[in-house]
C-alpha cells in the first residue's frame, strides 16, 4: 500500500491533550513519526519568579491537575532545604499521606484511560467509580478534590483530626478489595492481554539510554525510585517496596502501576495509623538565602525535578521544572516505530503523558548562539524526529 | 396469504418495516441499558434511541469538500433498504409468506451490503480517518464472513433445504440445531458480533484511533439512516440466528385458538432474540477491542477452523444417521 499520513491531534478524541503526531503509515504499520509538543505554553516558571514563596505554591500546584501535590511538595521541599528549615514529623506524615493518595488516584485514572484506549470501557467506568473513594478521602482531608493546597513553606496548611483519620482508614478495606479485582482483571481478561502484551516493549538498556523514569522505567526492570534512592519526607522510615517488573511492555507498566496502588495503600494506612503528634508547621523565614538546589520527587508518573535558584529575597530568581513526561517522550517515539496504527493510543497512554505540564521547552543548539534562535512563528516546536 | 392487502400489511406493518423499526429501537435501548448496568451506569431511558434518531434526522447535512454527493447520499439508503428487505424473508411467527428455496443466501448477501456501503462512505468521505476505517471495515469483512457463512450454511446441510422457513420447520420435527451443531451456533454468534462491528470487533470505528472511522463525515440524515441500518441489522441478524439455530424451541403444548398460538409464537420470537442480544451485549461489555492483525488470527485460525470442523462433524452425523 502507499504511504499515508495520519494526523493525530491536537484535536482528537483519543488524546485529550494538546499534542500532534504526524504518523506516517504503510497500510496499518507505522514507518515514521513526528511529534509536535508545546501547544499550551503557560509561562508558569516566569510567573513563579514574580511572586513570593507563599503565593508561588498555589500557582506551582497548577502545573498539573493530577500531580498537583507533587509539584507543590517538590518546590516547598527545595525552598525549605535552602532555608535550612526542618519540618515537623506530623507535617511530613501528612504530606506523605496526601502524596500517596494522589498516586493512588492517578494510577486508577491511568488504568481507566489505558482500558478506554483499547476499547474496554467497562474497566474504565469501574476504575473511575472506585477512584471517587480516593478523591472523597482527599476532599475530606484537604477540602479539595484536585488542588489540595496542603503545603506551606515549613509544613502543612491543615491538621488531620482523629475523626478524619478514622474515616480515611474506614475506606481502605473497600479499596483493597477493588485493587484485588483489578489485579485479577488485568491478569485474566484475554482481549486486554492481547492488546497489552508485547506492545510498546522497552528493554532495560533502552529504558536507561532514553532516560525513562517512573513506572515506565520500573516496568523495564530499572529499579529506580526517588523515594528509595534519594529519600525525602518519611519514606526511609516506613515499610514499603519499589514495584518493578521485567516485561517492559504495556502489560508490565500496568502491573507496576497496580502494584504501586497497593503499595500506596499500605503507606497511607501505615501513616494514618502511626501519625505522630506535635505541630504541623515550623516557623520559616520570609526570605531564603542565596542558593541553588535541584529538588527531586517521585510523582505518580515518575521523577519530577525542580531546579530552584534563590537570591536572598522572598522570591525565586529562577525555577525550572522538568516533568516526568518529558523524560519519557523519547521512549514513546522509539516504541511506536514498526507498530500497527491501532497501537498508537495505548503506547502513548502507557507512559501516562501529561502534555500541558510538559509545555516548557529549552532550545538546545550545539555550538550556536542561542539568542538569535527565536521560536518559529507558529509557536515553539518541541522535540521532533 | 395470497391476498395482496395482507401481503402489503405483512411487508409494511407487521412483521415488516414498522415492527422492525420499533423493535430495533427497543433493541438498541436494551443493548445500551444492559451494557450500562454492567458498567455501573444508569443507562438511557426507553425513548432515548428514538429521540436520538429524530434529532439526528433533523440536523444539518454537511458535505465534505469534493465529495461525490449522489453516491454519498445513496449509500446509507441502500444499506437501510437492504437490511429491511432481508427481514421479510426471516420467519417471525410462522414461515415467511415470501419464503423460497435459497432465501438464506439472499438474506446473508443483503446483510453484507451495509458493510460495503460503509466502506464506500469511508472511501468517499475525503477524510483520512474515514478512509482507514473503510479499509478496515472491508478487511474485516473478508475475515469474519467466511466462518459466519459456513456456520449459517451448516443447517442447510442437515435440513436439506435452502429456505430459512423450511429449516425452522425441520427443527420442530427434529431437534434444535443449536444442540445438534453447537460449534456452528457459537461461530455464528461471534460472526454476528463482528458483522455488527461491536466490541471486541469495533475495529473500523475505533474511537481512540481513527475518531469514528467511516462515520466521521456522516451528518444529519445520512448518520441517522446509517445508524438505523446498523440497529436493524442487529435485529435481523438475531432473528436469523434465532430462526436457523433456535427454531426447535417451540411451545411444547398445542395452543388452541389461532390468535393465542400466534401470540405465543411471537413471544417466543421476542424471548429468543433478546436472549441472543443479551449474549452480544455481555460480550460487548466484557471485552477490549482487538487489533486487525489479531482478528485475522482469530478469524482464520480459530473461527474458520471451528466451522470447518463442524462441517466434518455434521457430515459424519448425517452418514451415521444421528439426529436425523
């Protein structure tokens, strides 16, 4: 057959996010691919430089609707480290609880989306129903379903009352039972297995060379998790395991994520049961001393890194955000070549892409003057092949 | 039923077009409702399919640039007409008055037309998603049609007739063909699911890959008619399988009054078709969409082989006189 170009996005029912793929196919098989990112540059980094730390937190939380707590935590963690402020144990536990609840709801959302991409809408409806239990818990604890706004420089905004802890713990057995059901479904549902097994395979070496992070890397057998390798909050004190898998395909990524939901549930339960007393905030100075820091955090999608430079005022001089999606993109392009067109949605979804969060592009040009290299008139163009 | 007035009533009212229309709306409602309940949703109210149809019929018809209008307009009408015609030969209560030797072949061919119309629509749409979807639809046709036809031809082998009504009558004297030929029955059900392009065989209209496939550029009455053709196909396909494989499931006692007997027969027809729909809906809710190359494997390696094995079994059974 002749080669045809199938445009996918930026408006497409499969991809709710602004990204454009120009897929060149030979019949149903993909032979070439061009990715265009960055349709929605929001200027959050610049805006963050104009505000003091207290007002940066709600802003930086809005980098992502799913990993909102991740961005706020990684930012406040960095600022606190520059300031030399040690946050109280109770605040650390509360941050961990919110972080792991966030991971649970993110992975459940992903599982539904992945099922929807292969046309299995029943699982989609079920996971999103059960995800409501997690969102309800988050709403009870923080007052919000999406942007929890729990962080403050030096601690957390809200304390947890004993009745809140009790109500959250009461939800855990139901969720535990649902997670077991998903494990069964993912391992037994034959049509889903045929769509997930051997699709989007990434070997351990490839995952390392493409710099994949998060569940994408862990599904290829890369034992890398910031929570274990560069522990923050209370992850070095509580019992939990890094979930890895050796399949390296979409099936492996599904197994890793479901395993992580179960691990997160264990962490939330442990933290709720062993919540220490004491204050929830430490007194933090208004301004931070001059310094630079690379603050790292394991978001649901993988490692998120904030580079922060302070200059002795109450504002950051520079904050640079690297989201996990950017780290995983190159592996997607690699996985897609040679696959049938029908695999595009599921392979793209397998890294759990968050594209608007990724829309900040550094122009890299070797040996040239960067100043003259203005973005093209149609808006900044991202990584393309 | 030689009276021309009765014949016209049969074609237009019951169990002809009007009943088919009403029943296909009910069928769609049941299908959507069953799947919704399985997915933990509420599902649509009873009149929703009808409301959808009326609304789409009234919507503006938009022509894609450079489209061949006459054929683009005609294809949905042809598809709907083909399906509605095929229903006249399917026995509902008693044998169809239009029955003749070979009407099974005619019905099978008429049921293929909507797929061809879909392919044509996809090709004419001047849209890459529609074109890919159209090609997928016709590729799929070559995969599922062989086992589907084989499965539905098997009863003719045993009953020794090419008429659906005669096959049904044969079963009432002997045994239900779903019991005599269970493999053919299952293959026919799977083939019907593929024919109706329902999950796991909704490859041509895979929403997440190619938007809506051949349906992408359909608007207004074209969309409504094509949708209606699809829904009526579901009814005709279920009725066909009910007649060919479940014809023996008659009411065990003789009912005296002719009207009462017809009512019982009609209720039996409803029960059989809804039972088939239930199976199809459960498959739809419980599976993910397979890929075209995977369908190729399923179709040729398993379904066709199973159908061929059934042919062998039927021949052996006929030679040894079992079930006849």
